[in-house]
């Protein structure tokens, strides 16, 4: 019978602390999560809020206190009041100290974050600290200056600390990204590879998805990994599948991948895309639109030779000696030339060729004068080149046409560009090429430099006969590269403005070809219903395409249309984000930071390019906070 009785748990009973225990036994109740009676005399606690426990502690350990401070006496009341005040003051000091440690840790994290956003080395954190101390020393005086400087000196900002803070911040940013990506219905990837300052191949993988919590499309660095040996399709494939696995992403949720078109990326059998499609047959892949537009503008032999001669002339004027370069710049400044120096061509930079030719053409007359003053045989050779009318006609033509190509390239660049924005720019340029082709036979309105040369040279030769073939090749290249673009024109038109779609059958057929899960019959019904929705049509006129498809179109009413729209809007139109991140990587890992580890490089690049912001308060709560030593 006794064994059946439940054992009494006195610590679980609801016991109240009696206020008279403070005067009678010198005990108060602490403010901890689990309050316990605390002795004001020795600062010890008893296990239970129980009169017998409090009384036993007082009588056994502090019997003399009763003799020195009799019960109910004024001297006893003053002593207990003094002990209580002392305890409260010490508690406040402890809380203040902990709070100050947390503040210094948060300040350290924020400094590391700012340095990361500006691609600065870890060692610059100490410089920031030194600057803050000097600023406070200048702005404040007396005790205020000493107090503020003392607090700043407590902030841990050594280079090793900045490296650790970078690791913590990067981990938080990555966890935020992973959480958002897992909530997305579909994602798109942009993949590219390049070498860093020490010739290590770095693979960059960016992800784009629709963030349901913020109602925006987000682009961020999914992963960056070093390829220490080969950069074959199988090596890139293994690296990407590992990144996806580490991030908890199923390849089936990836709807598209954009690459630079290198053999390792798009090889029919062993390329990255071919290997990915084995695991995800519905994956849409395409060549970066920016890269394709550049390939369309490859020069023929005649124009390539002239371009090479221009580069040799520029190198001759700049490279042989620092003295000659200084003399050139001084001469150009003296004669008030349009530019004070020449640019050097760099094939890696998209806009380089056009900008080099534009500047060269603007100061060609000044360069001719400068070369005429030189006595070397090389100078005479290049002077002959500058005075050759046929050569300068080609230079003028190239300067004009590369200027138009640069205008297209600039429109294709930038983050958060949708695929139909890029294709709109390409289609518009194709029409412009037809306009330029006709203009070349007439007034040369769109070739001002070529027109200027013809007027100066007073030539009567047909410009169209000389350069019409180049223009036709350019038109044909754009036509052949973009006529079979993976996403059909009717789909892009529907996403841009669904009310302009006239051929419903063609739209549904294109959509089914690109997205095999989309039923053509259902799509035809949905697009007609949407076009006849007067209320929705009125709202469309007051918003952009992204807002329309993500906030106004109800998925329950138009499930397939809305899913296709979000899928297309999720796609990368180019590998611009990767190229931009490689520029960031080269700033982080420059010739002065070649010893930075791959992991720290990855973390630094992530901090510089991410749209997310660290949760500083949460990181401080999880971290053991300490002052600087």
C-alpha cells in the first residue's frame, strides 16, 4: 500500500517567500529564473523557499548577528538596509559588465561586417580601432574622452578576431540563405569558373529564387569552391552536386542553369549540363546572353589586323619606357587634347575594345603630331599607318560599331535583370542592326566617326561596299545565335504583358515545349480567362510584371500561368553575377593577400555580394563575449 503512494516532491510545491524573513533571518529572494532565498550576510542560498531552511541557516551560521543587532531594533533595520543596498549594487555592476561585453562583441562583429562589404583585409580592423580612438580624443575632453576611449579600447579587433568574426557572420548569412532557398518552389543557377591571383581555379555558383517572405526575387552566392587540379566537366559537376547537397537542395527543384558556353560546361557527353540533365531531364540550360552577344561581334581578318595595329601603336606609345609615356601625357595636356592618355585594350573586359577605339579616334590628330616629332623607324611606320586613309576608315567604322555594341552590353549588365529584359534588349538591337545596314547606304546618321573621316579624306568610295559585308555577317550572327533561344518569344511576351498574346495556341505549345509539366489545354483556358479578367487588367496598368505575377495573379485561379511566370522570372539571363563576383574575388585576394585561405576567401566574397544582413543581436547572444586584452 505504501509503495503505491506517490513520493512527495517538496520542490514542486507552490511556496511563497515571507517578507518578514528579511528582518527576522536576513534573507531576500533572488530575481533569477528559479528564485531562491539568499542570505544577505554571507550571500549563500538555500535550496527551498521554506521557513525551516531559512531559520536553520541563520541560527547555525550567524548566531552572533542576533547579539550585535537585536531583533526589531533600529540598528538592525539600518544594517539590513545597508546589506540589501550593497547586494543590489553588486548585481547591477555584474549586469552592466555583461552588457558592456555584449556591446563590444557586437561592435566587433559590425566592424568585421563593414570591412567585408568593402573587401578590406582582416588587419584593417585594428586601423579602424585606432581611428575611433583618435576621433574620440579630438571630439571630446576630460572624463568623457577617457570614458569613450576606454570603451573603444575594449572592443576586440585584432586581425585574428576579425577573421573569426568573418567566419561567424558568413555562417549566419549562409544559414539565412539556406532557409530561404528551402522555402522556394524553384531555383535557377548561374555557373562560371575563373582563376584567382595565385592561378587557383575558383568555381562560382549563384542562385536566384523567389523569396516568399519578402515578395522579391533574390540573387545570392550559393557556393564557391576551389578546383585545385583539373576543371573538366566531371570536376565541375562533382563540385556543384556537393554544394547542392551541403545546402540541402534537391536537383529536381533547379529549373535552369546558365553558363558561359565553355566545352567543360556544355559538352554533349561529358559537359556539366549533360551530366545534370541525366539527373534532371527537365532542366533548361542556355548560353549566357551577354557572352553570346560578344561572340556575335567577332572581327573578320581585315578588321582584326587593323585592330591589332591600333593596339601595337598604343603599346608603342605607352610601353617602351616610362619617359615616353610621361612625354605623351604631357604633350596631350599641352595641346588640350580631348583625353590626356590612351587606354590599353584588355580582352577580358567586355567594353574595352569600344572604349579604346573611341579614345584613340578622339586624339588621332594629336597622336599623329606626336609621332611626327619622333625620330625612330617604328614611329615612322606607325605614322604611315595613321596617315593611311583606308586604315583610318576601318578604325572609324570599328569605333562606331563597337560603340553600338557597348551600348547593348551595358543594357545587358546589372543584377536582378530578368531574362525577358535581356532578350528585349537583344531583339531591339537586331532591329537596330537592320537600321544601321540601311543607314550605311544613305546618310551615315549612326556612324558619325565614319562620316567625319569621309568628309576629312574627301573620298568618293562607297562605304557600303567596304563594310556592308561586315554588317551583314553581324546581322546573321545575331539571327543564328538567338533564333532558337530556349524560351520562346510568346512565353516572354506573356510574362511581359499577357494581354498582348494573340496566338493562344502557339503560346501554349511553346510553354509545353519548355515546361513539359504544363498542359497545353489548361494553359489555353487560363490565358483566355486571365485576358478577360477586367479587374486584373485594370491593376496590370499600375504595376510592373514582377508585382503582377507574384502579388496580383492568384495561384488558385491561374495555377499553371502563375507557376510558369515565376519559373521564367526565376531564371538567370546571364552569368553577370558570377563575373561581378570574380571582380570582387580579385579585390579580396589581390597580390598582397595571396595567403588567404580558400575558406576565408569564400566567406569574404559572400559578405561582399550577399543581399542579406547578419543578425547581430542573435549572434551576440550565442557567443561568449569578452573584452579586448
